[in-house]
């Protein structure tokens, strides 16, 4: 589904991602791990079109998307969440999600001024898609609450719902369980598995190793912007370079 070839990103004299090649299969959970500053979020920014690579190639569903912008990638079906969930706190949760589906609408200023049937129909569809996304993540009961009044775990779920409202095929999750407790982490893991069970492909960055090892089908490890390992959770646990650079002996295979 997603093929990365010799991807490099330089910021002046700093190389944040260096010559990384990897492929992500459709319908799988792919994880990226590594120490802070390893280049994980920069890698996500390159895939999603936030940054243009200095060199290398990105292919999505057979199409070269290396130079596409973030909005163009989103229209192709690549959606993402961020480490910090930014919402319109004075708007309802439902209204926050309606914004997400606007990506798929066509009405413009003239439609708004004239109150055209197309605008009304698209507003109805946006509201319907927002409710579907809320129901999927288990938050129908907070639809009419202000976004500023919900918990951190609920904000994480709203971020998932926002990504789903764009109708993606590939979802990039940047530290989806950051800042939540172990019980909530289990719930978010189940939600990620549910997403894949419905046909989505997921790629996530996460520091919670128990979560990653129990959830991911494949793991790529970055260190100082370079890929140092790739494989199944069992292979990553047993890799001495990964143990030395990141996991530590407590996560090593028995």
C-alpha cells in the first residue's frame, strides 16, 4: 500500500531522516519506534505531505506522491493524528468532527450565500459522517458536549474520529496512547484493532512498548534518523542493535 524508497529529509545541516526504505502492507498495523529525536514524527510529516523530502520517493497505492501537499494526500486517503489533539474547545464534539468531512465536499462561498441544495445536502452528509465516526470510537454520548470539557482519553478518541471522518484508507497515529493510563491504553489498542478489522491500514508511533509488542504486525526502528531494524515484534525484541539503542534488556526476548 505504501512504499518508501531512500527517503531523506535535511533541515540545513541537520539530517532528520536518512535514506529510509520500508513498505507497509494493506490491512496491517505497522509501528515505528525509536528514541526521542530519532526522526519518527518527521517521517510521518514526510508521508502525510507536511514536509517535502530532500530526496527519495513515496508511492501510495501505486501512485508517486512524493511531492504532494498534505491536503492532496488527505484526499487520496491518508489521514493522521498528532501527539497533541487540537480541537475547537468552545464548539461541540460533533461540530469538531463535521469539519473533518468537509474535505470531501464541493460547495463554496456561492453555495453558502445562496443556500443551495448542494450545500444543504453536503451539510446533512457531513453531520451523518460525524455521528458515524463518533459512534465508531464509542463517544456518541459526548456529541453535544463542548470539546473543552471532555477527558484526555476522550480527546484521543475524538482525534481518531476526526481521522476517520475524512474517509481514509491509511491512518497515521502519532503517539495515540500518550498521556493516558494503562486501562485506557488497552481500550485505545482495541479501537486500533477495530479500525484494521474494518479494512483500514494503520501506522503508528508509540513509546508504550507493551502496547506495540501486542498490537503491531510489523515494527520499524529508527535511531538518529536511520532505520536500524525492521521485523515482527519477536524479531525486534531479539535484535541486539534495538536492545542497545532503545528497548533495554527489560523488553528483550527471553
